[in-house]
């Protein structure tokens, strides 16, 4: 007998779906995007089966469409995320989040002595690993891994 597929999260008429979020980082993505303070309907699922991630999370946000600079903030905690724009129940655009070579103004340096933690200035990091995200501060050269990254909100 053929196994029947079932939707684990209901369909969305208009809005944005963020898929392939590591399950452990779901609430970080919610916080980074400010979803905890918006009035739109939000549906999320976590610990869903994923061949690529093992366990993944998904977020569906009704009637909200993000600009690239907003979505780029999640690359540090969900580097394999996929963003789908939904209009009238159909996917009208698909985007794969891509970790750039340089990160600006998204994360704080973990070095308490770094100048970026004492002066009004934009943080800048060189990405030294895109799979297990690791960043090197361009000012103090401190390396930060995904586990210790602090996002500027």
C-alpha cells in the first residue's frame, strides 16, 4: 500500500513561508525577524522530518512579505533556509538564503574588548565557514562560531 502524504501545516493564501530552519534555531529566527510582535497570523512547526537537516522547522506568516535585507538577518542561524512567497495559494517566488563572504551590521562581536562594542560603528565579519557558520571580526580578528553568535536586533 502506498503511503499517503499529509500536510503537517495548513496552506497559506498570501504571505511568506520560511522553510529548512534548523529546529533548534526556530525561536531565534522568530526573534530576529520580530515575529513575536507582529499582528499577522503565524503558524510554525518544529521537529519536522528533514532529509537534509534531520529535524527542521517551518514558519508561515500570513500577509507579510519580507525584503532581502530583513531575510538576510537569519542567515547566521538558518543558512540553508528557503523563502517562498505565496500569493493566492501559489508559490510565486522561491529564494534560497545564501551566506555571503562578508557580514555587516547583523551580528555583534563576542570579544568584549572589540572596538565595535565600545564605539558607534557597524560590525563587519569575514565568513570563514558557511556550513557550520563561523565569522572572523575584521576589527579584532576574534572568531565566533554559530553557537556563540549574538544577533543585533
